[in-house]
C-alpha cells in the first residue's frame, strides 16, 4: 500500500502542507497579520494564564481574542481602503481584505493545538502553555528569517533580523502583561 505522500497523493499533500504554512506564517501582504496574530496569541496566553489555568479555556480565550481583533481589522481596513479608493467596498474587496488579514486568526492554530493537547491530558497544563509560547517564538523567528532571505542578508544580519523580531514580540507581550496586572 502506498504511503499518503507517495504517488498521486504527493502533490495534494504538498499543497495541504503549503496551505497550512501559509495560514500559520502568512503569505505576501498576509505576513503582517501572521506576525500581529502571533504576538497577540502570546500576549493573550501570558496575560490570561495569570488567572486561568485550564488549557481548553485558554485556547477559547485566544481564539475569541484573535477572531474579534481580526473582525476589527477587517472593519478598519475596509473603511480605510474605501476612503483611499474613494468608493464603497464591495464583497470582492472585503473578501480580499479578509484573506489578507486571516493570518491574525491563523496564528492561533498551532498554539491552540498545543493547548488542546494539555486539555486532553496528552501534555501537562504548564507544558502545553510553554509549547504554545515556544511555537509563537519560533513563528516570529521564522518571519525574521523570511525577511532576511528576501533581503538577501548574510548570516550576521539574518541573526539580527531574527533577534529584532523576537525582541519586539517579547516586548509587546511584556507590556501586555504589565498592563494586565
């Protein structure tokens, strides 16, 4: 029996894997939403974990927060682009914005999967939270690498781009936690 990634199924598996990466890391202009969503996920987990220890409830809070702010982004971008274009936004325009900004929601997928592993008992509560946060850090690091590759930066500059992206993300999370407490 052929494996799921062999023969005729291989292109479909690659497309599915590519689609999952585009959701998690964003694509083109959608990278901004993925970075924003990742920082939002990390900040929400960190702030909510101060009072909520149930990983399933944390996942609910993360998803709700990211969806609400995604809708707010759609609204804000819709108004802004409508004014910029000097016309009312149609359904095609709104769909384009929704797809471009979907990284805000998509960024929650892998961290929430880790949290749900904690909720199921496959991981401890604290391990699931730490893994969710590490996924966020890895995502921010990957975005720094993507930027560096696009700019054709050398190894030292790539490390700098990654460090800046991580430092900025961690600083935002720290500010959120400081404000929340």
